[in-house]
């Protein structure tokens, strides 16, 4: 497993554990995951339709910004 995959897995597990520790039910966690997927799907669709944007992997200098538009 690559370092990126490990980081993603750790982040997801941490997020899940924090949600459960905060009292969210498994069904509520599924709802949150569904909303996240909807947001990513919408973002990708807008990127595809947009002004020839190019998705790029974030660098430390970019911080939370993970895409650039041409």
C-alpha cells in the first residue's frame, strides 16, 4: 500500500472514529459519507464542464487547494 493510500485510510478511520465518539449513529455516518461523495461528484462534473480545468495533486505549498484552473 502506498504512502498516499495509508494516509487516506488513516484520515478516514480518524474521521469515522471522531464521528462515532461524538455520538453519530452508523446511519448518520453513512449519510455524511453520501454527502461527501455527492460533493466530490459535483466538483468533478463542474471541473469537467469548466474552463478546461486540470485536477492536480496538492503540494504542501497549496495547502487545502487541490485543483487549479487553466
